């Protein structure tokens, strides 16, 4: 259900051991997804709620909490990578992502070291190392991509972040004989959830600013033509019933892009989603809506900075919860 002719890809934003043996393989076999992503929050929910991990964890009592987490996460990432490998070998994505320790987000060298270590330990070519888009992260992205390690730049809410990532990947490509696959993960629905109630009180249609922000980023990144770099739309699940379940997939369909979504969102898209390519949007349409939002008293720079902080804090909190439970 992804659209290979337009180079639009649909990835599953979910990793859990039992799912990998069942629904994951089925979604791939049906041609619905061709990749997967994970993050600390996803692994927290899987490790702390699924009985599938108890047996392995019982053999890891001699390890530190972080070593236990990595052993479990790496097992799942290797498993997902192996399942996706035929797609990767055909040049049809086939990537799965794992994030570096979010507490390293302000340390370039530590992030690079951990990214290399994870990539070498997992030992699969179709693994992307996720690096948060912080000041320290941009240098780490460039260093990892320069070494031939695929990178997923994550927690991106602003055009400035996205362009910093794109420039890092362009620099890495210029230093290599062959560019490596990279994605720039733009978070979408969190922006709408942060401001929609305020916009509605001013009579402004909800569920649009996240789309407009992501569409603007997509256009500006595409204009740079960075080798083997695509925009990935993340945070595309819908909370509540105000928007149709597949809304953030439908409205962000774009050539040379990826959308990573929860399984329920993917199911809704397959069943009744709009498969029409929607991007790019005109600059006029984007600016018109941005002005409406500004006129409603919403300072998008402040909103975006808040979302960046909250996103990092959420990943750190999830990582902490995992380590505390595995103590």
C-alpha cells in the first residue's frame, strides 16, 4: 500500500517481539509497509508490558540495566532487520531504526561513539541509527553518515532543524564515494495537539498547522536535493475522534517521502485512506494559514521550542523508566 512509483514509503512505528513474528511479516507480505521505526517510548511499552521478554531478561541478571535494555532491544532490531532484509536487498527501503541513548543528546562524540557501537553490534546493513536533532546531534549525524552508517534524524519540529540535518547529510555525502540513506523525521500531530484548542476558540480549523509546518519543511528539504535523503513524517497517529484515523498519512502523501505510523493508523489508511499525492502545497496556502495562526495569538516559535524540549524529555523519561524497572 506504499507507493513505490512515487517513492512514497510507509513504515510501521512499532516494535514488539510477538508482533514481529506475526503481524509485521503479514504487513510486509501484503506490500503495505517496507520499513519500521522504534524509539525509547516504543521499547518501554514493549519491554514493560509484553510477556515475550521475560525469558530473555531472566538470563541477563548479571548485566547493568542499560546492558539489559540494549540486549533486548538489539535482539528485536536484528530480528526486524532480518525480516526486512529481502526488501533492502531489492533497493526497496527495508530499514529499521534504533535510537541512541537520549541522555547523550548534547554530547556529539558520545553520540557518535554509541551510534557506531550500536551499528556494529547489531551488524545489519539495513539499520538506521536515530539521532535527535540538537546542536550536538547535527555533528553526530554528519560523522555517522560519513562512515557509511544510515541515519534517522529525529525529533524535528522546525524548518531550521530540518535544514541543519539536511546540510549535515549533504556534507557527509560530499565526503563519501557513495552517499548513505538518511531520513529527516518531522513530527506532525504533536504540534496540532498543542495548539488546536486555542485555534478553535478563534474559529480556526484544527488539525492543519502540523500539516502546513511539515509541508513547508518537505518543500525546503526537497529543494536541496541531498543525495539519498528523504523527509519522514512521524508522530502521525490521531488522538481522539476529531480527525479521521488515517488523516496524517492521507494529507502528507508525497513523492520521495516516508510516513511512519502506528499499526492502527496504517490499518485505517489501508482500509479507507485517501491515496492521492497531496504535497507539495503552495507557499501561498502555507503562509495564509500561518498568518491565521499568528493572528490568533499563537507564537509558533515558542510552540516549536516547547515541543522540542517535551519530545526530548519524553524520550529521556521513557528510557529512565526502562532502566529503573530493569535495575
